[in-house]
C-alpha cells in the first residue's frame, strides 16, 4: 500500500523558528505601549496646561515629571526591543515557578508605573492667575526674591525685624499667594512663601525652619498658611513656640490641640468656604489658644486666599475677590504689626 497520502504528525519546530504571539501576548504588548504613552503624556499635559508654573515650584515636581517621561521612553523602547527579540529568537523554556515569578514582577512594576502616571496628573499645580503674576515684580518698596525653596517679599529700606513664613494650599502655585502676601511686605514685614515639595506641605513639615534661618535679621516670626499649608504651619508653630510668636491661618485649622501654645493666633475664614467650612472652623476653635482671634470674611470662599481660579468643591462667593482679599490683607497686617509692637515693648 502506498503511504504517500498518509498524514504524518508534525515534528518539532526548528530551534530558530520565530515565535508566534498569542492573543494574550498581543493584548499585553498593547497595554505596555499604552502605559508608555501615558507616562509620556501625563507630564506633557501638566506642562501644557500650567504655562511656566512648574519651573517656579519646588524642584521635586520637575523631578517627578522627568521621571515619568523617562519611564515612558524606557517602557516604549523595551516594548520594541522585546518584539524584535521575540521575532528572532526561539521561545525560552521556563519552569512554572519562574513564569509566575516573572509575571508577578512585571505586574508589580506595571502597577507602580500606573501609579506614577496617575500621581503626575494629580500633582498638577493650580497655576497662578494674572493678578498674582502682576504682584511679583520688585519695585522701590519691595524686593521679590525667587529662590530654590521659596519666594520672598522683602521690604526696601531699614531691615525688617518681623516676618511671616507662609505655606500655600495643596498643589497651589506658590506665586498665587502674591496678592495677599506682598502688601504685608509693603507694610514693613518680611514674608516668605514656601515652595513645598510636590506642592504638599506635609512632604517637608519643618521647611519653615530653613526659611527663618535664611533671614537672620528677623527676630520675631509668625508662620501661617492656607488650607493644608495652614494645618502644617500650625503643627510647626505648636512644636516651636519658643522660636515662633504668631500663627496666621487662612481657611485652615490645626490638626490637633494646640490650645496651650504661647502664640498670637489669628484664623481668617470665609463664610461661604465649601472646603474649610464654617462648621469646621468653629469646631476647631477649642484647639487654638484661648486668645486666638477669628476673622470672618463674609461671602468669602476657599479660593479667595490666593489667585489660582476656582477650586472644585468650593462654595459660591457672595462678595468680590478684591473686597475679600482686602480684608484678608488687613487681618495679616494687623497680626504682624501687633507682633512687631509686642517685640518693641
């Protein structure tokens, strides 16, 4: 009988046969490419939507953006090289335990990169608007210093002996504080607005100390801040009440009991604030020193304490930003003038 038409079982593929990628492999490769593109797109979007804000913040934010972009490039390059290697080389034989270990490592790495891309998007700063940017120039009354760790407003003329170190709210462009802080310098006080790492005051809770040390002519200091920045400033003041004489809170409150601290404390708040609500302010009153003063800004909202536009979750104002900020400035000057007078007496 002829055997020419009898089918034969396929033999093993030659060692140099290119690998065929499974559907799961194709999906995995596509997801890897999308991850690389996301890591590149996230910092690109931040830079495209914030103007030059990033270069005026703490260097840590730039480092995170660069890290994300570099990771994106590496992921895309690795994906291309892996595809070429798969097409040219035979499939390696791995034990089940090694496959599981490799898959777990790749999964953890991919998850970490997803978190990195998401963090870059979340850390996008609220950029300063035109009124704040216009208040950043030096003139005959105030010198504005843009340093690595802060922006300082320093009065011209005789050396000021009273100062304020100020922590902006979370992810708020440090320059956005200029309209409410510059007038305090025009009134004769040094004011230092901190560039917080990643725009979050909690990342460097003792940063105020380095700013105070840089202005050794100032012997009477207050610390303060907006929102989360005020929370951190309050904690710093409570822990350093021998070096700090005053506390100025803007739409903020302490995270714990500091009622026994020897501080001249003032809490300025907006009646229409949707984030640091009036109820939260009143509930925190017992945590402040008994002599603390609460200053209400009727109709004011959270975003009036700096110039960065509207903020999600905030309330609706029933007064103008200009009118509210005039009251905020007045309260700040009152605090620092009072500290200066007390130091002289």
